[in-house]
């Protein structure tokens, strides 16, 4: 049978603080308008929260767009991009991967603008950072490759 066309969400530009201004454009900061993918019936897209539920942790099983932790959001966003690149989900159209990466960076930036210097320094992150540094040092030394 024929696969229905995937609906395209309208993109509106939103200031970092406050509500969207009608017709106002702020480069690089975008918000997807329309119903949330978690709430659509008969949805054809998979939300970041759906991707976050793939994290092999009990706490991720109940992730929704309204209760995602920062770590779950970042995992879900990365999982969405990775799944598309390795063929688990359909390949993204040209430019979509870059736009989604820019959106991820914008979300992280906006989050950090509204955080204190200690908000992202829990013990859990120090373990994750140590893991990253170990892997990166192996790549940098030539012992491992990406």
C-alpha cells in the first residue's frame, strides 16, 4: 500500500523569554507549533519523549514531553538523530538533521541561561563526564577510533 505523507509541523520563531510575538523572527530559536506528538492520535512521527523511553532505565519508561528530565531530553534528542542515521527510523530529509542539532543546542543554551553554576554538577554528571573523558582520551591517543 501507499504510505501517507508525513505531516509537516509549522515552524514559528520564539524569543528566548516570553510568549511568541506574532510575526517576530529570532534566528536560530524555533518552536514547533501544533499538537504535541505524545498527544496526537494516529501519529506518524515519533517524539523526543518516545525516543527517551528507549533509555534502558526504569525511570525513562514513563517519559512524556511534559515530565522529561534534562538528561532524558538530551538522550531522546540524540536517539532520534542516531536512529535516523543508522536506519531504525526513516532517514531525515536534507537539512533536517542540522536543524534538529541546532534546536538541541538552542534548548541546552536556553536551559543554561536559566540555571545557576551548580545546577548541572551532580555526582551523576561527574561519572558521565569521567566516562566521556576516558573515551575521548583513547580516541585522542589513537588507541581507539570513532
